[in-house]
C-alpha cells in the first residue's frame, strides 16, 4: 500500500497520514493534523487535499474521524 504523498496543506502546522504499526485490528490509517486556526481547518475540509486524503483512507482501511480543540 503506497501512503499518500508527503506534503503540508496550507494552514497546518502538522499533517501526517501513516499506517498504524499496531495491526491487531487490521489495517488502520492514522491522520494527525494541527491547524493554525478554525478558518484553516474549514478551508482544508473543502480542499482537493482533503478529498484526496479521504479517498486514500476509504480505499485502504476502515476508519473513524475525530476532531477536537486543544
């Protein structure tokens, strides 16, 4: 399985999609992103980068999504 290309979407301070090393429950893809602001997150949600990430995760693993504020 080829992982998504490496890049950093605009408005992020960190963005990673990687395969989990723990495979006890099958293939799990982990997305970890930190955004500069709520506006940056909103812009990412409607971007081609987001659509590409969603398509990759749907094709390669069962997944759940969670968003939270720190």
